[in-house]
C-alpha cells in the first residue's frame, strides 16, 4: 500500500538475505516478489479502474521520480492520465467480468509493461486524478453500479 516495503534487488545482491529476513520476519510471514519490469521508468505503473467489471476510459500512469523505483502517488510518483490502450482493454475484458461476478464493484488493475502486477480490491485510488485530468466521474459510475445491484 502506497509503495510501502518495496525493494529492488539485482541478481546476486548481497542484501537479498537481509531483505527477505526483514520482510518475512524470519520466515513467519509471507512476502510477495515479482520480476522487475523496466517499463515502470518510462510508462509507469498504470492504474486501470474497473467499475462493475467495466474499465474507465483512461488509466492513471504513476511515473516514479528519478530518485525512486516506486510508482505510487504516496511515494512521490507523478500521476499522468492516458487513454486505455488495446492491451489495457484486453486485460480488463478478461479480468473484469470475473471480478464483477464475484461482486467486486470497484477494482484497480495495476499494469506495468502490459502485465497485471496487482489487482487492488481494497483501495483502488486514481479516480479523483482522472476526474481532474479528463472530467470523467468514476464515483458517479460506481454509485450507478451500486444502485443497479441494489435494484436487482
């Protein structure tokens, strides 16, 4: 959340053991790892917002500062809106219907380099930034989706 406890390690990094010991509290907790995707530097970590399985027409690319690896607004990344590309729409089309069927009305897909790196169902931020940049009201879309569900 917010870029907390994100580390970038290279193959053979001598800090790897202590990072894993710290993150897992010496094996007593789980940690998530993923391959580093260098596109984070140029195109950012794009948040594709889904409302009842349907994507908003724009993604919020969170571009890290030159002094950081984290594409999180809370960590200082810059939020740059952009229209969804074909890959974003394809991913949303594959994932969105299942999330909707499971009752998840407000979800953020984090996409780096065309890969989904996270499906955020607890705090999918970015709606206010997209509203400011493009005038779309994701919150209204969410309220409409809730009303439809309640009426069904």
